[in-house]
C-alpha cells in the first residue's frame, strides 16, 4: 500500500548522484582524502565520547554537551560519508527514491539537532559566566538530559515535517542530482510540478531551524561578552573567555558555511563551489570539532593523558 502511494506520487523511481564524476583524474586521491577525513572524524569524536564518560573531571554540563555533540557528529558524517566513498568506484551511482528520502530525513534531522545543540551549549556558557552562583542548580544533570533530549526530538520532528513534503512533489525528469548526497535544494530544482504549500513548509522549517538557534547563540554571546568586559582583572576576563572560545569557533565554522551557502544567490554559485561548501558542513566540520576542543582545552588534554596514555603504558 505504501509502495503504491509513493509510486503514484512520482514517475521517477531512482536518482543519479553525480558527485565528483567529472574529476576522473583525481578519483583515487579524493577517495583517500575523504576516507582519511572520515576515519579521523570517527576516531576523534569517539575519543571525546570515551574521555567524557571515563574521566570524572569531565562529568560536568559543558562536557556532557560536548560528548553529545561528538556522538551527534559521528552519526551526522556517517549518513553522508559511506555513500560518498562508495560513489568513487561504483559504476551504478543511482539511488532509489525511497533511499534518497531516507538519507535526506536523517541528514536533515541531525543537521537540525546540531543547530539546537550548539544553541544549548551557548546557553550553558551564558549561565556559567553570567549566573555562576546559580549555575549548578540551573544546569543539573536532569536539566542537561532534558535539553539534549528536546534537541533530538525537535530535530527529528521538524525533519519529518519538512522531508514529509517531498513525496508531495512530482518528479518526471531529469533525475540527476548534482551533488554527492540527496540534497533538499537539488530535489526542489528537479521537481517538475510545484506545490506551494509543500515548498512553503520546507522553506519555513529550514529557515526557522537555522535562524532561531543562530539568533539565540548571537544574543547569548552578546550577554557573555558584556559580562566578561565587566570583570575587573585581565586574568579573569581571559579565563572566562577561554571557557567559550572553542564553542564560538565551532559555531563560526558551522554557521559560516551555511550562511555563505544559503545567503549568497544560488545563481552566482557554481556547482563545484556548492559541492565544496556541502563538503565543509557535512564532512569537514565534524572532523574539526573534536580537534578544536582538544587543542584549546586543558581538561580534555589532561583526560587524554590520564585515560589513554596511562592505559597504553600499562600494556
């Protein structure tokens, strides 16, 4: 019954992911590069998760959210990277309509969750710096768990709403997606009949899920910066800013790419440039997140020495 419903809504049963097909001379090089990035991403994020669980000193709200972000990034990149890697050598680069919608659903959901989780982490830093006396009460483990759970539930709900509109569109050809994954923007371009309601729901959902958390983060950091500037000693100001510098860098990297991609006119973006930006926020950014938090954080480096290096020395 469900299969017949999908079939009636579209005459196209498969899409072709063009990916990097026009770069035959560097296919092997790109495969090795993205494979290394994927392995580093998995290793780095899993390591952060292990350290947060294993080291008692990291059992704080900030590191609980960091561990949640690492788990999220592991899932996020795993939705895209395996298909990207297999596309370099597969002769058949087609993706069924159902598989395309499934990938789009999980990718959209995890992208939404990332936006919400980055906003939650900004709220955590705001409370820690602007309300330090009530921080432990307002950010106890139960509240932290609820905030993370709410991020996941809201992300999947919004993704279900937006992606659920795609089967309402009609696809009668062409069926080539000029990207390495099933991209919402590309699907809207391929739709041969327009559904104003479906397109409006998709546009509003995508705009709200990126804009609202971003504005929340901006307001949080304005208040944080105002509080830091009121600290009398330069050492105190530097210490306060260092607790949120890594998060601010991660936010800038993630949202900077999204802003460049969606704020600049689509007509001025070449397909190659669009793919590079897509790579940045789907594959590259999840790799940099654990690196940024590790290099700029004494507690994480201390936990690494304690948990990993000492255990290696015991072998």
